C-alpha cells in the first residue's frame, strides 16, 4: 500500500507552495510510520439489484439505498458491491497520542492516513473490477454513504450486511461515524452495458459548487478518473 506524496500534501492543504526541508522530512517520517502501524483490511459482498424506484435502489429484496443520487449512480447496473475498508485502530490511537504532544506531527500523520485509506479502497476497487471484467461486467466508481443524498445513517446497515466488525474490526457510533475513524464504506455498481468507470465530469460531483480543488485546479480523486 503506497501512499502518494502529492495526495498527502493535498490533504495538508498545500497548493504547489515550496516545501521546506523540515516539512519534507516530517512527511517522509510520517509516511514510513503509517506503513508500519496501519493494518489495512477490506471486505466486500455482491448484491443483486432487485428493484429500482424513483429515488431508491433495493438490494437482494432487503436492503434499500435511498436517494436520487445513488439511484442515478446505479441506474444502469444489475448488481451492486458493498465495500468496507479500514486502516485499523492503531492509526487512530497514534494520531490521538501525537495530538497530546506534537500537533504538527498529528496533522501530517492524519493526512497520511487519509491518503492511505484512499489507496486501500483503490486497490479493493481494482480487484473488484478485474474479477468482474472477465464476466462481462464493468464498474462504476465508488459512492459512499453521505455522498449526495445517500444517508449517512446507512452506515450501520452496510456494516451489518458485510459482517464488518467480525471480519475487519469495523463498526460505527450512534452518530454513524465509522470506528476506526480512518475507514470507508462504499457502493460500486456492476453492469454489462456500462463503460468501465463510465465517463464523468466534475459536474457529476455533489461538491461541485463549493469545491476548493476545482477552483484552484488541484485534481481530487474523483476528477482523476476523467
């Protein structure tokens, strides 16, 4: 699991400014530490799309994904993959420990963790893509609870469907915050009539109107697939 230095800098809010030697060394140290303390794991399951409503998708006749955004995302799909990934609790603990004694290092390590969980999800997504391409299926990009109008309250049900606590130690709070914090859940659509990771633009993103990355021409993970 290799983090992108440019992504770490982006999560730190740097926009092509000159980086001094001290910060460079700190980033290198934190990236190395992240590879040592993270225990990256993921789990996913395949579900049939059994019903498409005006603003909801039903999986396996039991799990309903509500919202116009997820309905549009999966409208040309016949299956849906639910994915959950985590870096493990050690990452949360180490960031909290540094917050008590070295806030700068805590911030850089947090940025490294954010970059690392994206890499983990990219790896899982690529595995799903390769497994299904031979079967004639293409994939959408991943879409997480909290994106658009897909309710964040869906988190516990996604975790339950995946048996995520038993398999990768991932759960959520009553406020639907994932624990460990550096974790992700997502939906990926599968369809035979899709173009692989179908063409998308910044305007397809729900953050379009207030996106700082777009205004400053700093590509985010979404736009890198264009």
